[in-house]
């Protein structure tokens, strides 16, 4: 098949002729279409996932390439080297057994003709040589197309035939596989049958197959990278939305990330962020309310305490400087006492208002008798009305054992009733009438508080529950600083009680309270 290995040349041939240098690198480079940027930690997560998926697929295919190549070469050596060697051995042994050839008494001439079967077997691929004991070697010279007899040719001169399969790098044919076997005849003669196979022969047959595998692998890698990138984007996009949401949280915009349809780990993370955002939003609102309540409290204190303190200071300075006659001192002392009482009332109202407006402030509620609360407050209101020359009435129906029970706090609901009742008495005309009435309706109990005042102007009706608002037609003869109804509004929110101005006009005003009944709450 090939010429004797006597010719020498400098340099080494490529082990796989036809396999371009850098092909493996090109395949791996083309597998993900980019350089090593996907493995940079500063690269996006989607690119990292796609890059690592491509790298793992490339390594797996490289391993498969090597395994396939090793199996292919092993199979090729078996078919093209070992099997022809065994056939040569069989032919030589058969000649010996038939008496056609005696290794102990070899003819001096015509030996190549006796071993011409080597020419036929070399067509299977390997180079075959029969080395005799007398130093002669018989082989087929492909260049001369003849059987030759002579010295042992390369590369058989440097191998031990009895060492099994061997590999060596030949200067002409590149890597080669070599092996040999000893043959003995009954007369005591022996010979060595050796075979050599250039591996580039197998490589030429392997390259097209590997090329198809490389193309299919490259297509698989591209598809894998694209699919892994698409799948990773399904992971990255929700994470990006969550990251943007967290960035907005720094500006106290606690908007949750967009909703996810899946209930996987990302969906659970998003739901946890939504709950956290809601908690942060509540905490922010609570903090803002605390700051606003504190600011309003300071403003209220400075606003309401400034005038009575200034009056008291002026009166004290007049007494200190001797500007008052002795007979004027009792009148000034009464005025100072009045201012102090008014100051005490304002302070108490401000403290109450600040307390009920404080975030997180709550009271325990339990089942209470509404008629008992109204009866208790009615006694105090009747005494107050009597001092001012006003008739106060309390109208209570026969107690309904179901609707009379309300879920509330006794003291705070009584305080609410007292505020509205005192306000009704305060604005009732002299010798007029005011009162409270309880009635039961299908929607629950209702408390009506009425007076015979001058009514509330239309422009004031939406502002009567503002703090320090006393109406556009307030009179200095009516005491108070406009805090009562503001406190009443806060108490209504605290106790879940609805308050409404039912009617107002020249003949008076009518307010209604709707406390939650235990029957409605249980239903």
C-alpha cells in the first residue's frame, strides 16, 4: 500500500490531514457566537446563563467527539490492522502445515513468491512484513508493485513485535499503529509477522463524519444557547422588575412589581415583595401621620395658648405695677380665673385630640348597653342645660335586648355623646330646648341629638368638624375654641361610628349617630 519507510524527511505532518488548524477553537467560539463576555460577573444574568449553557454543551460534545474518535480508530485498527495480520498469520501457518514452506529450511531464492499473499492482504490497508531468522524480510513494495526481499524497512526496525499494539510517529506517514506475532514451525524455524497502519488513513475517513457531527453540534449549540437565553429571560425579566421596584422604594414609592402568573419561586418572591411594600407603605403613612399630628399639636398649642397667656400676663403686670385700684382687684382676679379655666379646657381638649389622632391608638371595644350610656350622659347634660336656662330632654324607647347592645367603648362613646350634647346646648337660644332620642331601625340603633339654635349656614356645613372652626357667624358670647366637633370626628373613626348632619335651619339642627350593634357585627 505504501512505499518502504526508508525515506526520511524533516518536520512532522499533521496527525489528521485535512483537519484545519484551529477548527476546534472555531467550533467552540461559534457555539455561543461571542467571546468570554458571558462569563464576566458584570454581564447580565441572561447572557451568563446562555454562555454557561453553551460552554457545558460544547464540553459535552467535545467529550463525545473524543469518545467517537477513539471508538472509530479502535474499530479501524481492528479491521484494517489486526484482522489482516491474523489473516496473514493464518495463510503462513497453512503453508507451513501443508509443507509448502519450512521456516527452518528456507529457500535461497523465490521466497517473495511464496509469500505473495501479503500483496493481497495489504489492499485492506496495512503494511505487512515477514521477518525471517536469517535477517531477510519479505514485503510488498507499492511503488514498484512487486514483492521484495531485503532488510527490515522502517518503522519496523525500532519496535518490539512481541509488545503488542504500539504507536509511533513516523517522519513520513505521521502517527502509525504497529503490532506483530511470532510464528514457529515443527522443524524449529520461526518468523515474525508484523503489520503497520498509518492513522491518517483512518483520519481521512473520520473527518467527513466528524464534520457532519460538528455542523449538527454547532446547530444544536446555537439552538441550545438561544433557548437557554429565552428561558433565562423569563427569569431575568421578573428579577429586573423587582429590582426597579426596589429602586423606587428608595424614593418611598412602594409599588409592588408586576403580577406573575406562575406560583413558582419567583411568584412567591413577588408576593413577599408585595406584602413588604404594603407594610412599608403603612409604615410610611403612619410616620407621616405621626409627624403631621405632632406638627398640628404644636400649632394648636401655640395658637390656643398664646391669647390666654398674653391676657394673664397683662393682668399680672398691671397688678405688679400698681395700676389697679384695690376695689378692682376682685374683678381682675375673677377674669384671671376665667382665663385659667378656659386655658385648662383648651389644654385638655388638645391632649385628647392629640391622643385619639395618634397612629396606632386604639381602645378595647365590648358589648355595651346604648340606653345606659345615653342615660348616663343625659344626666350630666341635663344639669349643664339647667345652669344655662335650657330645657334638655332624653327620649328612650323600651329597651330592645338585641339592638340595644352595641360594640363600643363605654367611656369614649359617652364622651362622643357629651360633645354633641354640649354643642347642642351651647348653640340653643335662651329658654330653648335641646335633647337626645334613641330609636331602633332595621339598620341598627340611631341616636338623634337636636337643638333649637339658629342653624348652620350652608357655607359652614362641610367645615363644622374642622379643628378651631366656629362658623362664619360665631358669637363671642358662645364659649369654646372649635375643638369639640373635631374631637367628635376622631372618636367616630376610632369607634367605627357614623355621624351625620341630618337637618339644619332657623329652627335648629339635628345630628345622628349610628354605633355598630352587636347583632349587625355578628351577622
